[in-house]
């Protein structure tokens, strides 16, 4: 088969752009994401007789159903010395009565109540700060009321990373497999975001964790004045704080099966959009270099797909755009598939391009909406 290589100038330009986009994408796949995809952690023996005490900290607002479901998984951890600090942030759904009653026969439970109008800040930074200050122990493990550990070895798996140098451990928070398109999109989004922040942490440049599965010391929190640097921002307890205090030396990653927490996915598109808007709202406060790196990844995705489609409308054989797509797709499924397996997740290869295209459009749209309307709801 003879393929004509005599292209016009526009075709050469588009070929150049798609080639550059592909190179950038491959550099992220193999230069960054491969750190997670091919990560193998040495098994570390932990002296069971010298396990330090731990405080699990949970901020809850109108979360009685979540606490009824998930607290038992935390209270019955296989760990010799720990407490569970639950901060009730002005709940009016029976949360206060439930945890107060539970504390009568659960000595591990430490309750902090915030009365109405005492939380002067939006979001959960104030209740978290109170919970951390009320914690009796130096080692803190943070999660959310709608999360549960997948193992009774959850606390042990994080403590195994703790040393005098390693004062922060970044974990993975999964979601239960949701039904339909919404469930698929949330699953894909969770994995793709985790690939970014876990790979960056493994590269020695941590910038984010997830508040539903994050470990650090009380000293680290207090010495850096907690969330004061960004108290005026509703979100940021799990990314702006990590950027503030985490370094290559003092942080570690924990993604063993025993360390994972799982949450129920959002049931409606509206509630998911609210959550996404809140998560994206802190991005503008990131350091310039980090913003550029994250934006470059998204922009290279967008430019690849635009030029891929554009090539079909130019005087060029269809094998050219198809070869670009197939080559990228093969590399993508290798890296995404391996990364998913490291996170003990199953990855849907067939619909990856669709999900990728969706978020290329969806995330910038939410950023534009956030510019004109601030997300403020406690979530």
C-alpha cells in the first residue's frame, strides 16, 4: 500500500502538535505514573510489642447514618492502644445522641462537640483542628465519617511507616463501585487523581493526600500552626496542608490492601458536582510550578484529541491519526492498568478514552463556574 507523504503546511503543523502532545503524555506515563505503576514496597517487620498509641480523628456533621455504618470498622481495629476522636460539628440529625450513647460502653471513643455558630470557618478545618488538639496521642490517622477501613489492620499498616523522620503517610481512599455512568466516572476520576498525587509523592514531591486516609503527627501539625495559613479557604486540609508541611524526607506512601479506606460514591450527579467543585477550588492556591505541571498534563490531553480529530479532515491517510491514537492507547492501558492493580482496583480499559474526554471538558467547566460562584457547602 502506497501512502502519500507530500503534505501541505497545515498538515505538517497539526502533525507536529499531535507529536508534541504525545511526547508530553508519554513523559507523564513513563516519567511519573510509572513510579506508582511499578511500585514495590519492601515488607517491613513491625515489633508488635512496641506499637505506639494512635488517635483516629473524624469530623462529622449530620452523619448519623454514616457513623452507625462505619464506626464499628474503626473501633474494632486490631491495634493495642488507640482512641477514636469524633468531632460533632453542630449536627441536628441525632449524631450527638448516637455518639454520646455509644461512648458509654466504648472507652476508645473520645467525643468533641461543637455547638451551633461556634464554627466561624467554612468546611471542616475548624472541627478537625479541635479534634487534633483534643487527641491524646502523638500519632494521628484522619478519615471521614462516610469512610470505613477495608481491614482490621488499617492502623497498623500506617504505623509501620512511622519513624522519627517519616511524620506523614499518604494513603489511598477508594470508592465502592457505583452503578451506571456516574459510578464509572467517579471510579475513573478517583484512580486518575490518585495516580497524580501518589506518583508525585513517590517521586519525592508530595502535594496532596486525601482527608479520608491520611496519617501525620500531632507535632507536625502544631509546629506548622495547623491550617492557619489557609483557614479562610473552605477546602485544603488534605492538599494545601500537605504542600505546606510534606517533604521528600518526612513523608511516605502506603497503598497496601490493608491500608485502604472505602466510601460510598455520590448517588446523584448534583452531589458529585458539588464535591468536585470543592476539590477543585483549592487549585488556584497551588504553587506556580505545580499548577503548570498539572495544567500541562491536562492541556496535552486536550491538544492530542483535538489534533487527532483534525487530522481526519486533512489530506492525509487515515492510518496516520489512527497510529498516533493506538500507540498512545497501548501505553496508556499499560500504565493505567498497572497503577490500578497497585491500588487493588479493576480498570475499565474499553471506556478510558471516553472518560478522559469527559474530564478534559468537565474539569475546566467546573473551574469556570467556581470563578463566578464559590462552593461553600460543608461536605
